[in-house]
């Protein structure tokens, strides 16, 4: 449900602080606060002081800096929208904004919210938030392990360095194994998560690790595949103008890079084991599409399949999926 006749609060957030601009009728009030629990308390008192009443707060999805504040505002009973920073950037260009400060950005976000009325945000269930933290930490550990292995393969590292790298890699291997067990136990503890994981793993190409990442990113909150693909940065971007400009279509990578990264190898695996993805890939090959375009398209298709089984609450069915995803 969208906000109705709410005053607007634009928030420009950073790691340590955030700036806020409150629009109450024709009046505006600006403030700066620490990005911490005491700062959130000060913000609520500030809103009360200025008789804000019903408020529609808007802030950008900047890293993870926004999450605690968005949760705090939602718990306080305010309406909250979390928007892609690209939308704010494009809005600034449309307004011919030339100057950039934290206070001006807060006002820009407030004006954007007032005009565009972005969809309201709601925090995911606690078990999903915890799963996201676990899967993202696992990804960080895996990336660190890859770095250590790459350093081991470099030309002639000293014996002492090689020993340290092997010790560190062994330590990471132990942590990774423990974290994988913890993720599995967490999912098993919640029947809804377990059921959704089983639905996702019914799709050839999606294993338990990928299913956990998809559930941690809460993909079931999206209404359709197009919106989810845009969120993951898997929507194609076309460049055409008149009769002379015919640029090669490319992937729009403005979105959740972690989600996009988690689909790369599953999509390649699905070429062999998933009849829907395999047939889709063959059609793209026949049309002469470049290999990276095909990979991205298969990642998008696999993501749509994942959303499809969650929305329908039924395991993967190749015949049903082929018909349902014809326009995906």
C-alpha cells in the first residue's frame, strides 16, 4: 500500500552519518545524525519536534549502510522506501543538478520521493536476514580462499610465505566447512525455508548452496521475473536510435552483484542438465548470439525459473516451465 498524504523525509546515508531533509507542506527542515542507534533515536525525536506526523521516508540502497536505519524507521511506524541509487542519480540529471553535498542529496531524495511515490519497503523475516548474513559471509570466505590459492600459484613464493599461505588456506577451509553446516542447520530449523530450498533444488542446475543464496537474498518478494532480473542486473540494455545507431545489446549490471555472481556457474551447469535452459541456449546459438550474451540470458532464465517454483509452490516441471517462461 502506498503512502497517502504523508510528509516526506529524504535521507542521504553514509557509513558514519546521514543527512535528512523533512518536507512538511511548504516548509523544510534539515538535520544531520550519526548512523547508529542513538542517531536513530535522535531522528525520531527530531521528527516529533517538527510535528512530522505520518512520514514517508526514502533512502538509497547503499551497501548495507541503510539497513539498520530502514529497520528502525519501519519499527517506529513510519513508511519507508529503499530505492536503487541509479534512480536517484538519473533523477538528479533530469533536474539538471550541478552541485553535490550531503544536504543537497537529502533534499533531492525527498523531492524524488514526493514526486515518484516509490514502493514501500518492508524488512524480511528475521530468519531470512540471518540466512543472508551467513551466505554473504560464506561468499567472503570463499573469495579469500581463492586469493590465497592464487598467491600460492604465483612464481616462486618463498618457503616461509608458502607455509603461511597453506596454513591460512587450511584455516579458511575449516571455517567454510563449519559455516556450510551452520547454513544447512539454519534452513533445516525453519520449515518454510526448508520447503523453499527443496523447491529450488528441484530445478536442475540449482544446488543447495545456490538455493541458500537465493533464499538469503529474499527473491520471493518480487512480483515477477522482470522485476527480479532488473534487481539482479540481468536485464539487457539496448542502444538504438533512428536508422544509424544500432549498438550491440549488453547486460545492465546495475543491481545486486552478489545475486548475479551466484548464478554464473549454476547457469552453465544447467546447459547440460536442465532441458529448459539447454533448449533456450540452443536457440540463442542458432541466432548467433555471443557466448557472454548467452550466459547472461541463461542466468536470467534460471533466476525466473527459481522465482516461478517459489510463486507456484510446486517443484520444477520442464513442460510447465517452458510454457510459463516463453515471454520471460
